[in-house]
C-alpha cells in the first residue's frame, strides 16, 4: 500500500513539473518537439540517462538530449511515465502496437519499471485485441523491435497466437506474418506438436506451456 500522500505527490509531480520551466535543467528533443525535464527524475528511472547526464559528456555539458529513432508520442509517453507511473496513447494508434513501441524505448534507455508496465499493458491489449486487424502488425513490431533473447513480448504473441490459432489461420494478415516473419514462425512451430499445448491456470489466469 502506498504511503499517505503519495498519490498527491505524484499528481503534483505530473501536473506541476512535467514539461514546464519550473526547476527543469535538461531538454529532450525529438523531431520538432522539446520536453523540459529534470535530471534527477531521469536518473532515478534510468541508468542510461544517469550516465549521460553525470560526466564529461556532450549531453551533460549542454543539458540537451536528442532522440532520433522514436516517434515524439512514444518519447512523451516514456517521460510521462517517469512523472506519473502511467502513460496514455495520445496518437490514436493501436494500443497493441503503441505499447510494444513503449516497451522498445524502455528497453533501449534501461527503464525496467516502464518495461514491465508496458509489457503488462501489451498483454492486456492482445488478450482482448488478438481478433483485430492490427494484431499481425503488432507481431511484426514486436519481432522487429526486440532482440531474440528478450522473450518478454515475443512469448506473449506466440502464446496468444497458439490459443487462437484455428481462427487466426483463416486471416490473410496472420498468414502473411507466418510467411514473412521467419523468427515468429520458428518460435511458433515447435508448439504445433500434439504433445505441446497452452493451458490457462484457473487460479492466476497465466498461460502455461505443457
């Protein structure tokens, strides 16, 4: 249970200090957007940013960090989480795809709590949205944005696909993923054996390979 006053503190941190001039001491730039943030907040969440801003580095001297390989909306969600432990999909993209991209930025910038949080949100999104047209795109985003050894999202899409395989095999989009995404197909094929199945635990509702 959070200590008394914690919610008020988070609300103040998010409402009064996120992307404002008040005590901000570093700027993060993505495309044409600038975010005014605080080194202490960045360092508390991310060892990557802590190292960048603590030493004789360009970013530390100029108090300016440029992020070029993510959409500004994803960068905003990363920063918003740092100030509120939550983020919103403000770009109107599929939640499955959006959460996978947030997971990617959390992994790159070493923000473990955001990585776990976006994984949980992604799990919820595909559990309810596997039947949507965006699901094949989400699979591709996961496999394009995560290394093979990072099983966090990959196992989720493999297990979800196995649970609903009979339906998904009748979808052109899913069929295209099987033909073009060799890594996903390679992960899926071993579990097509009749000796292997995916069961859901009745108590915790986690999916278990048997």
